[in-house]
C-alpha cells in the first residue's frame, strides 16, 4: 500500500478481506489520523469507504485483463457516531460493481456508473458512518487501434 497509496498507508488503512462477497477495510484511531475532537478525521474515513468499493472493481479489471479507466465522480458520507477505536468499512455489493465494470467493457461509447455504498462499524458493531462513492468505468480503446493512423 505504501507504494501505490502512500496517504492511505500513512492514515493506517488495512485490508481485512476482499473476496466475491465483501471487501473490508479497517482503520484504527491513531494520532496521525485524528481530528481536533479526538476521533478519526472524516477524510481518512472517506478513504476507507472509497477503497472498500473501488478495490473489488480494480481487482476485477486486472483479473479480466481489461484496459479500463475508473474514477470517482461523486462522493458523499453520513456520520452517525464518533469514530474511535477500530472501525471496519464493509462493502457488500461486489457482484454488482463487477457487473458495472463488465458493462463498461461492452461499450467504449458510454461509461458505466455504479453508486457503491460502504458501511462503517465500530468494535461494538454499531453503525457509525456510511460512504457513497459514484464510480465511473470506461473501456479504453485498444492501443493498436489508436496507433493505426501512423
């Protein structure tokens, strides 16, 4: 993570699970990711929420060998409780986001979008936040096609 996402590494994001059912990202309240109110800064929570939905899509793109671009076009969050201790962000819509990636590959004309919702829970199992990231997936034209004009 340090090489690809140094800010996420610095904030303390840890991948707990990423499979066909869910993607779980854990973040622990530490000095480096806290806000003045002694809880996890909202930006660190947004990173964890975004990663929860984006990682399954990225892994699917790589496993299929797709030449595809992915981008967050909108993000919003709701915070219900103070984020202290260990917080786990769970994304349970893996099959749906993979379907959006596959849809984007069928048409290079239009991007496919998917609103990924990641739920955050504290150590007691209480829901403390929800992050909604709108992902856009677009198939890139084949490299050979783009060079054919030479």
